C-alpha cells in the first residue's frame, strides 16, 4: 500500500507568473540557458529519459493560449508533462502522463508553435496538503 494514499490533496494551488526575457529558456538540473535549437532541447530530453532525477522545463516569452511553459520528468508509470497556464496574475499547473514519443512530440510542437494540442487531456496537478 502506498503510504501517500491517505494524505489529503488539493488542486487549488497557484504560482506566480513566470517572466521570460528571451524567446525560449531551457532549464534542467544543470542548465538555465536561452535556446534557439531543437537539437539542444532534444539532447536535454534524452538525458531526462535516462535519469529518473532529471527534469526539463521549456519557457517561452510569447505565451500562446496562456501556456507559458512546459516541463517533464519521469514518474513511476511513464513521464509526466506539466503545462504552466497563466490565469490573470497567477499560474496553474495541469498535467498528463505520456510515453517518451508523446513527450518528445509535445516539446517539439511547443518549441515550433508555443502551443500544445489536446489541452482537455490534461488535468490539474494534485498537491499534498
């Protein structure tokens, strides 16, 4: 039995909006850089896929449909991709679990268009209270 199953959770958590001063910012445990190449993002995604402690966050200066950033990390049953969606003066996180291929496609689409398809498939992130 998972000891966290009995802990109460909430989805009513908001964060400060993120400011991005360059067109694209890429962040991992080791990097925090301006990026203009899909190859750099793809390399960082590959590292995240082999290191269970790694994460990757891609932030845009020009949020489309209020999606400021996407981030991913490995979880027990796949990869979780989270979107930071701005709502006025705060940001909410939504997520979905996906495969490696889906994760790569989501990041590639976001980098090429600042958009993410199928937003209805994402659900609010649950936080322990």
